[in-house]
């Protein structure tokens, strides 16, 4: 099931992944609230954020 990812989501992922690679935290700490502002449901945000956190 492919996700329909917007430009905003890609920008949030790239910026928070960069912050996470430098400081060790970022995707869950900053990415989740930013994506919740757009999607409004945690069930839509978690499939985007959690695989990124596991990889890094």
C-alpha cells in the first residue's frame, strides 16, 4: 500500500532526519508534531515516522 506523500511531508522528513543524524534525536521529537499538524491523526503519522526511526 503506497503512501501519498506530499512535498511538506518530504521536507519535514529530510530536515528532521538531518537533525537526528547530527544530534541523535529529531524524527520522533520534531517530526511527529509537525506531521500531526498536517494529518491530524496519529495513525497516519506513525507509518511514516517509525520506519525512519528504526533505520537511523
